[in-house]
C-alpha cells in the first residue's frame, strides 16, 4: 500500500518496476543518492521526466479539432474516448497513468532537489546553487499550474477561498498526509514559488528545457491572466518581453511546403515542454476545426505554413516541437505578446493593446496587409485580440484554460458541441465537466474529496 501511494502521489520513476514490498526491503548499497550540485542538476535535466508528457486531458477536450465517428470509435482507451465527449465517467474503472501522476512526479523531484540543497554549502558554488534552487521552485510551480487547470475550478475571486484546489506536496516525504488545498491556496503557492525563483534563475539558459528568468516572468503573466489580475499580468508580460533572450519569428522566412514548418527550440521558445500523445491526435484521426481554419485570411502566412490536407484530413503542422509527433506545450514569446495585448485592452488602453498585437501580426502577415479591421470600441478590440489568440496558440494545451476563464464572462462564453453518429454532445459554459475527476485509486488511498461531474 505504501508503494502504491508513493507511485500515485509522487510518481518516482525509479520505483515503477519494483515489487509492492520495495519499501520494506533494504535498498541496494550501490544505489546512488543525489548529494552534489551535479547530481541535483542531473535530476532536473532529465527532460523525459521534467519536460515531457504534460497533461493532454484539456487539449483532448477542447475545440481545436474534431474526429469522425469511425475515428473516435476506434479509440480503445477510455480516458481519450470519454474526454472527447466530456463524459461523466471518464476512466470507466481504468487507472490512467499520465495527467495526475506525471505532474506529481515533477513535484517529487523538485522537492527532493530543494531538500538536497539544504545539505549542501551554498558558498562553495553560489551561482550554480541558486540556479538549481530557482529551477526546482519553477518546476514545482509549473507542475502545480498544470494540475490546477484540470482538477480545480477556474479561479474566481468570489469563490477561490473555498473551491477545492489540489494537494500541495511541499516535502518529499511520502508518508505525510494528503489533503486538498483551496483554489486560492493553490494559486498563492504557484505565485510564491515563481516569484521566489526569479532572483535565483539565470538571465539566459544553455538549454531551453531549463527555466530562466524569462520563463518565470512568462508564467507569472499567464497565471495572473487566469486570475483576471490584468495589471500584474501586464507587468510580468513586459518583464518577459524586455529580456533579450527571445525574438519573434518572421513567418515570411518560413517555407510553407516544409512538412514541419516550425523548428524545435526556435527563437520564440522560452521554455520547452511537450504534451502527452493521445490517440486522438494521430493525423489519420484528427481534423482541425474548419471554422478555425477559415478564420485565417489568405494574407496570413500561418494558413499555408501551419496546415495541410493529408489523406482527406486537415491537419496541423505548426507545432513548435518541429518534426516530433509530441505537441509543443511550453512557453513562447508569441503568447506573452498576446497576454500583454489583452491586458492593455482590458485596462482601457485600446490603442496600446492594438499596437502590441500589431508587433506580433507584422511577423505573421504578408508585408503591408492589415491583420485586422480597426476596432470600433473596447469590446471589438477584445474580440480581435481573443480571435488572434485562438489562431496563434492552437494545439498547445492552452485553449482549455482559455475556455475556462472566458466562460466566466457571458460576452466571451462558448458552448462546445461534438456530433458523433448523429448524436450530439454538449459542454455548456461553466459546466462542472470543465473540472476532471481525480483517478479513483488516488481517492481510495488518500481519502481526498472527489470532483463532481454531471
């Protein structure tokens, strides 16, 4: 039982293949325990554990794509079939291993690194020590953020103090009791970890799988946008944009006939992570939403660079992860510009917001082509920015979070509809089904409260 609890809430990869009585067996004396800065950095540099398999439940459930009935019916994994139609019973008694477990694995590693640093003298190599410390704080916050977008209600100032959040594991000790924090406590922890990481992180990083200051600024802008704190989101968006580590790509330089038009770790990428890869995203099953595709004008380079018809399927080939089938889900400069533009408009600075949007669109459109019709008022300007956000950030694991926050305003709320074999499935704004159930074995072992579905 101890080991099962260990796997579910920590996800420590070293134990996955072990027997149930592992913890009662004396560990091998040859097992290496991380004890140096080099060891701790190596834990954080394990990209397979720290930067891969980000939760896919949100993207499966969002409206970036659709499937035919035959394609959907051929999927045998319950989570992937049921998330597509927002079913009440998501897992059908199976035990999924991804969305929850992999994020708590990141948390476990981060906590081990933070505790390992307590046993090392900082003065021997203060710069490396600080970078590792800041990175561990960032990774923990990043994992908590991912979990909060699936298993918590969207942040609302009116209800955050009593809405159920996630378990905030701040120690590596697997025997500590597990309880759910509130949404307010969850977001407060994410923000505090990110802010604490900023003075510790480097301005530039050797590898984009490592976080730097720009990544922390970009994450803070993202979190504050979700919290509808537009002044703070704008502040940190400006901080990220002012860093000299990234620049926007001029899409005029992209060859649209290239089967993979975007390069991995390109100059817009701030922090590299990838989504898990469900069967829904196989190119022979997936179709990009036709209304979304038709919203791109012919003078928009993204239309030819990011989409192609293959075997009758309109597929997306614009992932910032290049030729890999695993979709990019990290942080990039284009998202930061869109955060800034939206915040400016929501704060009444319409012209400044549209000017910020133009900086991005000038890199996306044929030179001299207007990216949009000048807005008539603030609501029109907001609609333009949100439309460009929709077109720019598709298939990155962002859309689900945007739907959740935008649904809280009737003017930007949207009802999602799937049609399979003549049957219509509907997800209404602010439905309880915007919060996913925690897998049953975690509930049984920990005793924490389950999310309600309808």
